[in-house]
């Protein structure tokens, strides 16, 4: 097995977080992103600020000062065949853009293993779950055809559980981690592809970082699991918190969405957990509501989906719609999920009308 891997990341937000962790372990990464981001990352590095237990100030990582390299560029210039692992780290609607769609087609043609760190699981990944009917869920995707050339056996899903954001008053190469939880990936179908993830998992685990002469362990690990359902634990969190930030006229913080009515939040959370179990998952692979509710106490901003809608986005990831469709196929329904889908539909309709 190679000592170091070459990773291609489509997306530089969560991409810069995971690429920084892998570069600290000696691997190299190339980020596909917007020209302004690419220029800054190539010139000044990708900067990631991580809260570390026991330290007063966040640790600032700069990819310019790491054993591995992190570079950035445009989608049309990337050759997926040159890499060992492709990481999909863009929001699902971005894959409909022509140059990105073309790159994704080339990713599929390369036959390289592909790990998604999107909240919205790629359609190809969900085809690994026998109980899911693809035709039922295609309308939940901005452009479902982009996934037609990605072989389900070559794709896996990694739950982007860490909460991270671009500080609004900083350059676009800076990423601030708010909640430093772990990335949780399902294995690939093949042992050889999974071995790449296991090596990255071990290498990231073993990183120690020097802060003022003190060797510290950095948070945000990569965890690899055997069950395809482990990354889907995020669905309950999204439906109980992130999407319920969306209100008729304004957006509210995740903390408020969860804690303003804890019983209602728990009810929708449990509904989504039950749905995952009905699809074939094991309840032990999912995250208990109490653990999530405790984590939500520190989430003081509206979710990225809610902020995007408020800013006029004509498309966002529709995990809410996906959960609704999967439930309907199994004869299940939840009022909170239906209300959320209607609210998000309303904002999108308004935003698209405004965009002309």
C-alpha cells in the first residue's frame, strides 16, 4: 500500500478541513473551487481554525506549513485518473453546473473510488441500499442525471458532522470549525478501496500538533464504519434542527429550532431514525436524540441551508424532501417533515421568481 495518497476534492469549504487533516498526515490534496479561492489557497494556503480541548484559543492550521501539499484549481483542469481518491465536498446543487457536471462524468469514467461528504447523499450511494427505489427519489435531486455515470460500487458516503463556516469578515481561504466532531464514513464495497480509507483514518488519528512547545491531539478525525447506514445518522439531525431553522418569514438558530420545543424536535428526530431502521439500518448505528440535543446547544447560528435560502439561493440540498419521499414509499408520514418541505418549497419558489 502506498505511504501517501493523492486526493482530489471537489469543493474547498469542508474540503479544506479534511484536506488539511490529510496533509498534516503527509498526503497531498488538490481542491476544485472558485478562481478567487484557488488563488488565495495557492498563494497563502488554506487556513483552518480548530477549537482544541484544554486550549483557550483555537489552533490555526495553514496548509502551507504541512508535510503534505494542498493546491487548488479549476474543474476543467483536473484529471481524476491522476488521483487515488476523489472526495465530493460541494453542495448537491453545484453538480448541475456544466463544468462540474463534466468533471463528475470524468470522475465516473476514471473508475477511481469516490467519497462524498455531502449532507445530501449522492443518488449512486443510495443505490447501495436494496430497499431504496431510485425512481422514487430522483425528483429530490437538483439534476439526478449527474449521478448516472457514477458506479454505486465505487462510491461511499461520509457524514459531514463537524460544523464549519467561512467567517464573513475574513478572506475566502479561512474556515472556522464551530463543532469539532468526526467525519463518519461507510466503507466501500471493495476491500482495496476501503483500505485507502482505513489508512487515512489511521494517519489522521496519529497526528500530533505542536502548540507553544506542547504536543496536542487535534479534533475532527475520520472514522470508517462497515454499515452503509452510519452516515445517514445525520438525517435525523438535519430534519430536527437544520431544516427547522427555516420559518415562514425568517430563519432561527439551530439551538432555537431544537430547544424551543424539545418534545417536537425529539418526535421528528425519532421518526427519521425509525425510517432508517425500516430501510434496513440498525438503531445502534444511529445517534441518540439526547446526544444531538446537547450538541445543538452550541449551534447559535441558522443552518447553512437556512442562510442560503435567506440569501436568495434558487437551489439547496433537499434532504427534507428525500426523507419525505422515502417515508411515503413505505406508507409513512410526519407532519413536521411535511411542514418543513412546504416552507422550503415556498422560499425556493420566491427566490426563483426573484431571480427571474
